[in-house]
C-alpha cells in the first residue's frame, strides 16, 4: 500500500518504469505469500494431526463415570509425532490398570506386576482346603486356564504317592496352570508345572483338625478302629499307645504330614520331621493357616497379585455333627503324642505366618480383612437363601457328595440363580471338577475323555 501511494504521488515516473516496479513487487510478494501459505498449511496439518491425536486419546468413561486417558492409542500416536529414530523401541504389554504400555520403557515409569496364573495348591485334609480350592477353581475357570485333573475321579492318586501319569494328558502346546485337587506331595510336581508356579498349601491346629477328621472319616467305625463308645474320641486317645496308624479314607495319624509326603516310620524321628518341615518351607511360597484364614488369604492375594473378589469364597463341607466334645488335658497330651509331626508342622508355619503379617503391617492387614469380610458378606447376602441338608437342596450341583448325613449345601435366592459368581461359589467340588473336565476337553486341552467318580466315597466305603 505504501509503495502504491508513493507511485501515485510521483508523477514524474514514467508509465513503463511504473509497470516494471509493479512486476518486481509482484514477484517478491508472490514468493512471500507462497512461503506464508506453506507455513500456514504445515501449521494446519499439524493442528489436524494434533486434533486427531486428541480425539484418539480423548478421555474415556469408565463404568463408574470416572474418565481416564486411552494410554494405548496415545502412546502409538506420540511415537509417530516424536519420530525419534534414535530412541530405543520396547515391546508392548497389556497391563491391567495401565492399558497397553511399553515394557521397561523408562519414560513411562510403570511397575509391571502381572497377576499370577500358575498355581499349585496342595489340598490337605480337614483344613478348610475345599474352601480355598473353590477360589482356585473359580479363578482358573473365569480365565480359561488349564487344570491338572485326574483321568478318573477327583483325587490325583491319593492316598498313594503322586505320579504324573494320573493326570489327564495335555494336547501339544499346552501346560498345566493350576493343580488344586487332593494328592500326596512329592517334588516331581515341579517337573510338570511351569517354572514361575507359586506353591501354596494350608495347615490347621492339629487338635481341631484331628477331631474333625476323626468324626468325618469315621475312625471309630467297624471299618476302621471299631470303637463302640459314646465318647469314641476320648476312648481312642486313651488307647493310642497300643494302636497303630492305618488308612481310613485318610491316614489316622499325622494326616497333614502324610499329605506332604512323609512316611509313617519317619514320623517317629524328630530330626527327620524337622528336616521334612525345612523341605516344605523351601518348596512352598506360602502355607495358609486355617485358624487365621482371612489373614492367610490376604497374604495369598498379595503373593499372587489378585483382587479381593478373587479370594472370596463360601464355606465348604460345613459339617453339622456335634463339635462340642471337651478335650481334657490327658486327651490333649495323647493327641500331641499321636500327631507329634503335625504339631511341629503347625507350630513352624503358624509362627511363619505371623512373621509375614508383621512384615505386611498389622494395620494394613486389619483394613484388608475388613474389606474382604464386607465383600464376602455382600455376596452371601445376595446369593444365599439358606443352607440345607441334601434332600432340601434344589440344585444338584450344590449337593454335597461326601458324608451327606452331616454336610450342608446351599440354596440360592431366586434372583441369584442366574448369577455366574453365585453358582460358582455354591458348587460342590465333584460337580465343579466334572464341569472343568468337560471344559478342558471342549477347549482342546486334554487328549482324552475325562470320567468323574467320587473317589472319596470309595475310600470311605472300601466294600463298594
């Protein structure tokens, strides 16, 4: 504008000169405009790309209405923008709670801790192990993990020593993720489980455990010790000095140490007992204590990096027999002598549990226990209508399959009958095992058909 005005005022400049000046200015102006246009286009494209990224990384609504960024898509787009060929590229992982992140990428500063998928649970007898077993069965079922199940029955060779050929063979390319059925432990288990498997078991105060086993497995019956007395436990403890251990469904002496693989002759040698306990301590990552089950489950949740809902379970094998029999001092002395190896086992791992609780933190533990119990109460209130004997249980899968005369099962509320979690929590071990076996076959994990029969009943009734 200034040049044009100057040319208008300069009448002494000839027309050709004026045209020549205009041509020069036009050429210069055109080059400048082209440059500005290119910069504008680049800015616009950059803005469009930025808008595209923002749309892809726009905050997504969660079920609770809380917004969180889409970490996966944003990291992909940012990689294109940075175009930093010199920066190291890392493999990406899908991490719960973090989306798709790059493994070991220092720019993200995310601690990767995956939930444990491979678990061996030694299911001991009369220790609330069926309650814990349901946790593992439900967890693996919900994630389509592969179970180590027997070719026939729900026991893996028990009471004989475990041999891997009792397991249903896998198809090529599969491995066992979870084994949680009764077996007699030996270290050969490590050869069939993945290297990163967590080994867990459970023990109980031998006074309570032995009394429970005594009545549940009918040690006083003609098929076992044939003790005709209304005070059969007292009669038995008074006679332990002249009795010998035997198998009556389970061993009648040091049941837990037998489950861990200790032989009867070794149970008379305290040095061998301590040696066995040390081996168990080395082989197992965590031993739960029935008497402090909630505390134990919280430690298990921490070990496996699971959630509260993963460790909730309903009580299994609730027996309605009279548990009020008083254990006198003389009875207690006899029971300690009879089950001495089990008492040493329990003392060692009870002390170990409380050491772990102290490391975890008592206040922190109490808070977590409160959360667990509240969640269990919520599920019980929603799911359970009542507990009943077998004749009054509506769903066949919820009916107990052992000692039906003293064992209760669940009836669900009408509105909870279609709930998957409620059904899983209420299902008895044998029908659940049958379902898992059928599922493994359907998924192509097992190479043959799995048949189920209740081998616990077989051991309880040898004449069958």
